[in-house]
């Protein structure tokens, strides 16, 4: 049984001394809000400038990731990197990242389910058979000719 305070944001400590999640649902040290240094937070104009700088840097990284989506490169990784930059300063980005992490974890757990794995292997095998059949028909009909070199027959 957990002992400790019922106040939101305080860490609940179990009887064996281990800390768990805070009573507001966040884990230790992962509260919402700005992670700017205290001397920056203490000065309103400096904090606003800090937030603008973080937003611009995060925006540049997210835009670079969006550009990488159709081009070679780790587009989604870069986009989530930009979101992580934003999450150092903005609560909305922290909430989006938490939601994304939760969904990715759930998807990973579903993918490890033996029934889902078996289904995915079967679907992959069927897809490979279909692709091989299409390739076989193409080679039978046209040989090793590239599609753009095929003349109308």
C-alpha cells in the first residue's frame, strides 16, 4: 500500500521505500512545464526570448523532418526530435510526446502478440507470392525488358 501525501504532484512512496508515479499521473522528474534554467525563468523578457528561440529551433528541425519524409533521410525521427526540443519548453508538446510514446508502446506490445505476429507473417508471405506471380507474368510476357522500353504490341 502506498503511503504519502494526497496532494497533486507529490511523489507517492511505497512501504518498501520505492517511489512510483506522482499522484497527478506523471513520473518522477517529468512534470509539465518549462525546463529553462532558473535564472532564465526569473526574468520575464529573457524567458520569453528563450521560448521564442526554442520554438524557432524546434520549428526548423520539424520542417527539416517534413522535408525528409519524401526524400532519403530519417524524417519521422527528425520530426520527433523537433517535438522533443519543443517539449523542453511547451506543455502542449510534452503532452503530444507522451501520447505518442504511449501509442508506440501499445503498438509494440500488440506486435509482440503471437497471434498478431503469425497473422503478419502469413500476410507477408501471401504478399510475396502475389508479387512473385506478377513478376513472373511480366517476365513471361516481356522478358528482361525495362517497362519504359516496351513497345506497343
